[in-house]
């Protein structure tokens, strides 16, 4: 399988701390890959580097064979890379539906012509048929996506996001990412802070997405979920890759065990994951 | 100094009460139907002190006139609307005045900018706008209903230039307030000075809220002037004068008439001594109109009057004469201003308007110099030029 | 090169004076993450307290300084306790707005009590001078330098080496963690405000003595220059504030040397913008840890906008158009015309600051650009107002966006400072570019509005024209708001990072918002120019900018109907009740404070 996304020699330093150290990995179309490792291992930083929110000191990121590590975040999103955030970032003052529609931003072709901002403004004020149809299509897509979450979000379509429960906000984040119709989905600890029931629901949804062929890169701490869902797993510690392979291999790798055991219960590590 | 603290607190309370009550009117009873003059001016805001000075002058004149029975048996009264000298407000006040048939003439506003914003309203409606402190050369060009007894800068600044050259100065450095007033004055002054044979070696404009002039003075010093001319108001004039002395410059200073105020001496301290200036109103002048006014003012208010009190007083006296000779119809008032002659005036002696410019010609000037912390008439002694 | 030395010395001397205020500002910022716009007011009050002490109690200099320090320290603690502490946990810009409101209130109180007339503040020091180059310095310069340097040194030592200093720095880094560690966070903040304000008050006293001049309007300029110095030095860095002040003083001095006195402030603000764009953390600011939660640049309180049914809005509009038939008094119509023009400004601001999250403290600059564009076209080039007004709108749209563009990537208080400075720069450029704008003389004889050959001059006609402009713009803005662009703007307001991660080109949309908003403001300025018939660089000033912010917040940030309501309330009502004119600014300050504290979502709720 050709790699959809490749990361080669990716490095990022913050002052004296090397958050990501010459990282190499790849993910093929349709694969489900997970990044695991203790806190401070550099996982979220890697996501930031891949999605354009941060700039690497060296190394490259290839998406579809094309180098993207120097592109702006919005350009990378337009190429089909969607992500969620470690602590969840929804647009608090926007309704649930509006949140999801922002996800569809790159797909509103008629609404956002290449002709530039003035044309876009004119279209927004005038709203010819093409624009209205474009919007209607995206709106029905959005509703369909929201419906995937059962009745968690649908009855709250016009509630402001800040009024949602924590779990619903995480769900909304994923709905929003899906509205982008991504070719690669980066999920950063989607079940953090959720109770077992919620976690199970989320796992089921992610499993569905996997079965539909979506290429997914997951950061998670719940190792049983990781093992059940992933095709391959990479283990990071201190910014370096210490293990890689199918779940069973990685689970029994002594270096991995040492990394987890050796670090649990010891005092806080310097926070290398500075940015969201 | 404690006196002015307390009196200004009294003024605050009085102003508070007055402001809460209806717009200020002078209370004069007796006789027939009132003749109402509309006044647009600052009662509050940064120029509030000038509005207060106007009122003192107005009230003094009204007492005299109404005490003698008013004009043909009708008492005069003014209605003072607070504009804060803000063009947005003068426009609103203008609308109010022109649509009130009881108002026969408008007096004010304080600054030319504020007045000019409203001129078109007065002109279109046919109500005389009498900007008695508006010295902008373009003010009266607003139309034939726009009049002023204020000495135009076009008249005043050449006199300052003359004084400066009479003092023997040939190389002039000019510091001027960078507002429309200051700019106009500076241009007129420089042109006049050149025509009298002097040379302007430096011209520096400064912002109204500027406090620090040291670097400006270095530029000035480097131009090697015989004299530093200040086109300033008293507060900034005082600041500059002090800094000229404190950086060690001994150059003589000539300042325009706006610095003629006890405040200038208070704020400038010792630096005020030796400053030359001129004024068209000097309480010490022996002329009967001046002495009459000064004596009555002192008796009523227990202080010396300044130019603002004087022009306000003059304006009421003028208007009373116009009403008496030409009636109180708005258009007749306009025509009357063009025709009236030799009105007794504190500032002018006898005032007559030039119908072309709609201003009074021939203001008198008194040359002054500050000696021992007081303004005194110039004794004719030319300074040694260094 | 004698003069070069003199300019350098003078630059250092004035920098010295700026430093006194800057150190206090830096301290407050360092601890409370707040640019305290009320610091200048405390400075002014210090000068007046000192004046009172000298005049009534005849105290010697040292005692006067002590009295001023105590009085202003108490004032600072009170400010913190009453106005700022209750705002903990709100949007970052809430305390900043509160300090602006406070500055209005305090300045006006001083003016009401002490009169606007400047007073002398004589100093009791010996009269010698030391010659340096062509100029000299005296004991006051030495005293100011002494106070500035020693207070900076003391504060620096205090912060670095004492227990309370540690507590202060910990609180600045992370309030909650500090509280967990047992730090009395409230006490710390109080103490810091007290110290900074004491220093601020003493600065006012010393500077007042230096120039022998105190007046109630001292504060604004002082604060502005102090802010510039602090940004250059690195906000929060106390010794940096001194370096920043000296650098500012030198820049101004050399600017005067090269170009003349009128360019002084232009240099100061250009320096500020340069730093904000290139080195926002200043010379010594160092890297701050990246914010975990999104740092919004505006003032949004989450709320539900009041749902006003369209039929009600339509009825209000119809009523407004019909009003001249019921209430023909030209005076009232004039008052309402002013309100509609203010409403256009408020609409413009509420779009960028409310919907798009770009607070703008210099919005009056857009009025000035529009006003001048139309005035110059009509007066100097004979263009009919029918054409010049819309053209002015377009010019404002383009130029305004270009000017504010460098500020797009700034956050929180930096946007506030940058936009304030840009507003001042517009005014200064207008003043200095004489050949084009007529400089201080202004533009006279601006022709009245006209459509084809009909002059629009009656109160009624003007009323309808401006109301029509307002309604048209409001409708367009509503349409924009309900479109995808509106949604996108609100998204990037809430969280730029999340927005970008979903393909939103944030810069493009901010520019779009400003472009649209600039048109409305430009038209308002243009119409005003034709109504006033005279325009100069002071016609649209910074006070108007701050009033615009208050109007928008009063109505509810982002709320279109709210903007109009805010304008009518803050511009129309005071004009209608003219007896309150003296207290107008005071009222604005109180309204702003009350809104920020008790009802940040305004009357109609944020959108």
C-alpha cells in the first residue's frame, strides 16, 4: 500500500528540550495507526507539526507525496487533513450546527470562489441559486453526520456549544472534523475524561469510521482501545520512537513496558508539549 | 492660590446648580416684552472658563442697559446653550435657535471651528451669527449673516510683527501652536515680518498638549535667531518660556496677545519677565470707555477684567445700539450692522463695521512687556540684541 | 556635532520623565497581565494632591512626596479592589475596558473639582544647573532620574529576591496554582496596585513640578507614551520599561532633529507599531509560554441575543422614517441625525470587534479617512457629494484595512494598543501632510450634500438621508452576518486555531470584515464632513473611538440592532437632555464600568 502520509526525520525543540526527535513513521491509505507513549512524549506536538500549527526545526511531512511541513494550517486542511484537539476546542458561542458547518468550510465551493474575498462578499450578500444550493447540500450533510451520534447531538443542533456536556463537546469536535470529508483524520485523545460508557460509544464510532475506509491516526492512553482498533502502533518516549509494529508485538516489547512503568508515579516531566 | 481653589469650587457648585436648572438666562424683569439673544458657547468642557468670562461681561452690560429701561422699554435677555465649543453641538444648537422666533440674533461660538460648522445653518435661515471671538480669516466668508467684532488675525498679527521689528529684531524664530488658529497666525506673521524687513530663520509647530520643548529649542538655537516669537496660548506659552530659560537660552521672547493673562505669569514664573506682548485691551488705559468698564467690573466682581469679559460686554452694548436704531427683525439686524457707525467700544474706541469683510477695522494695540511679574506698557526701550 | 550631543541628552532627559510612569505600568502588567489605562489618571491625581499639600499645608518636598505616595497607593488599592477584582476570570480584555472607563471617570472628576485651567506647581529645589553640551540639566532632572532608577532597582530586587516578590511573580504566571500554594492572591494584587499607583502619583507630582504645570488633561498623553515605552521594553519587564522610555525619548528627539517638531508623536507611534509587528514581546520580554486556552482579542460575554422579531424591527424603522411628520422640530431631528451617524460607526465597530473578534480602539480614524476623502474630493476636485461619499466609503474600506492589517496577528491587549496607536497615527498624518490635507488649517467650505441638483440641507432631508444610510448598512450587515461569512467570522473570533485547522484563512476573513466595516464608517465620516462644512485633524478624535466601543458594548457586541440602540442612548439622549452636558464623559465612563462589571453582554445580548 502506498503511504498516504509520511513523516521523516521530524524534529522540534523548545529551548533546551527536544520535544520531537528525528521522528519517522508513515500511514497508508485506509490504515488505522496509533501513537502512544507516556505524557510529554511528543505526540500532540507531532500532530501540531503535521497539521501546520507549528513549524518543525527539521524534517519533512509528506501527504500524498507532497511536502506539507511548511504549509499554513488552513492549506493543509484544504488538502484533506482534519484533526481534533487534546483538550477539545469547539466554537463555544456557535451552535452545534454552525460548528459542523465550519468543518465543511473547505467544501463550500460555490460560496467561496477562487475569485477572491470581494467576490465572496458579493455572493454572501446576493446569494444566487448556486450558493443557496451549495449551502443546502452542506447543511444536509452536516445533519447526517450529527445523526451518526444518535440522539446525543441532533436534539441540540441550535444550542450553543458552550452549553454542551464535556462528552458532547468532544463528539461535536469529531463531527466537525468529519464535515471536512478528510482523507486523513488526526484524533488527539478523543476519549480523555470520558467514563467507560462514553468511551465505549466513542470506540464504536471510531470503529465505524475505520470500517468505512477512513485513514486515521490516533493518540490515546486507553491502551486496550488502541490495541483493538489499530493496524499498527508507534510508541514514543521523550520525543523518540522506541517501538513500532502491530499491536501484539508492541504490547510485549520490553522497551515499551519500561517506558510506561519507568515513568508512572515519578514527578512531572518538563512540559515539552507547549502548544495546542 | 487658595482663593482660586475655593472660588473655583464655588464655581463648580454654582455651575452644577445652573446646569441642573434650565439653560442659563439672565434674570431681568421690568418693562415690555423681552428681546432674546441666543448664545452658543462653552459652559462645560475644556473651554468652560471662557464661557464663564463671557457671562460676566454680558451680565455687566445687561445690568447697565436694562437698568436704564432696556431698549425702547424692552429688557434684553440672553439664552446660553452649552456647546462645549464642539462643532457637533453647535450645529444642533443652531437648529434650535433658528427655529425659535423669539431669538433675534446669535452670539458665539467660542472657537472658529465650532462656529464655522454651524454658519451655513444660520446663513440659510437668515439669523445673524455674531462670532465675537472668532478670528479665523474665513469665518465671515460664510455669508452675509455672518459677522464678527473679533480682530481678525489678518489685522492682529501684522501688528505683532511690527512690534517685533520695532524692538530691533531681524532674525526671528517662530514657535506656533499647530492648530488652524496657530497656523493662520504664523503664516500671516511671517509674511508681515518679511515685509518689514525681518527674516524668519526657523518655524516650529507644536501640538497643543506638548510639554517638552527641549529638542525643539535646540533646532531653534541652531538657527541663530535674535528673538523667539511665540504664537501660543498662555499655558503653552508659559511652558515654552520656562524651558527657554531653563536650558540656558538668553534670547528675548515676543509672544502674541493670547498670552496676556495673569495665568501666563503664574505658570511661567520668573521666565515671564522680559517677555514682550501686545493686547487690544489693557485695563490701565486711560480712555473713558475702558475706565468706565473696568471700574464697574471691579465693583461688581472684585477682580480685574480680561479681554474675554471686555469683548462680551462690547457685544451686548453693540447689539443694544443696533436694536435701538434698526429694530429687532432678524434681517433688519443684519442690515443694521452694515450701517451702524461709531458704537462706543472698550476694544475699538468707536466701532464701525466694514460691510465687505463684516468685521470691525482699526483695533487699537497696546504694546506690553512683563516687568517684576506684572504686565506693563512698553517703555520704548529697545533690548540689546545679542 | 555639538547639536547631536544636545539631542541625545534631551532625548535621555525626556525619556527619564517617561520612565517614571512606564515603570508603574510595567509592574502592573507584569503582575495582573493588564495595561492599566487608569494609571495616567492616578498620575494626574498625584499631581493635584501634591499641589493641595503644598498650597494648603505648605509641606516640604519630602513630606509632599510621602503624602502623594500614600494617597495614590490607597487609590490604587481601591481601584484594584472595586473595579478590577470582580472581573477575575472574565475575558482578558474586560479589565482593560474597565480601566478605560475608570480613566474617564477619574479625569472628569478632577476636571470638575479643580477646573480645567492649568495650575503652577512650584518646586522647592536649589537653582543650579549642570551644563552638558549646549544645554543643561538641573536638580529636578537628577531627582526624577533618581526616583525612576531607584524605584526600578528596588522593584526588581523585590520581585527577584523577596518572598512577597516570589508570590507576586507566581501569581502572574498562574493565579490558581499560586492560590493552591497558599499565596494570598488578592492581597498580592492589592499590594502591587498600591505600589505601582504610589509610584504613578509621585511621577505626576514630579513631572508637574518639572514643568510647573498641572492640568486635568495630563493623563491621556502620559499614558500613551508610557504604554509605548512599556511595549518597547517588554510588557511586564520593569528595568525594560526604563530602557524603553529612554529609547522612546531618543527616537522622538532625533525625529525632531531630522524633521521638525510636528513629527514628534508620529515617530513615537510609528516606533510602537514597529515593535508590535516585529518584536511584540519587546526588547526584554522573553518568550512567554503559549496560552493553553484561546486568547481572544475581543470582549465577548457568552449570552443569548435578545430575539427581536423582524416585524418589530421593521416597525421601528418605519416609525423612524415617519418621525419628522410627528416631531418636526429641527433640533430633535438634528440630534437624531447625529445618532444615526454615530450608529453607522457603532455598526462598523460591532462587526469587527463583535463578530470578528478584532477589537478596535482607533475606529474614529476610519471616520477621519472617510471624511477627508469626501471633503477633499468635493472641495479640491469639485466632485459632487453624490459621488464623493460612496467613493470615500470605498477609500476607507481599502485604506483602513491596509492600516490595521499589521495588527491582525496580535492578541488581547496588544490589539487594543495597536489600534489606538493607528488611530493616533491617522490623525497625525492628516496634521502633517499639509500639502494634501491642508494640515492644521483643515478643509473649509465643504459643500453640503446634494443629489443631482437638489441640495440636501433641510433638517428633514438630512435626517432621512442619514437614516436611509444607516438602515441600508444595517440590512447589509445583517445579511452578511447570517451568511457563511458571518459564521466564519464568529468562528475565528472564538478560536482562531480551531478555525484555521478547518481551512479558514483567518487573515483573509479579518480583512474582509474590516473592509466591509470600513465602508460604513467611511460613509458616516463623509456625510458628517458635508454636514459640518469644516473638518480638521481633531474633528474625529480618540475619545470618539472609545465612545464607539462603549456604544457597541452597550448594545451587545456583534448585535446590529444593539449598535443602533447604543448609539441613540449614548449620543442621542445626552444631546436631548442638554443639562447633563458637563457630566457627559463622566457618564460614559460610569456606563462602561457598569457594563463591563454587571452586564457585559449589553442591553440586547452578544451575537
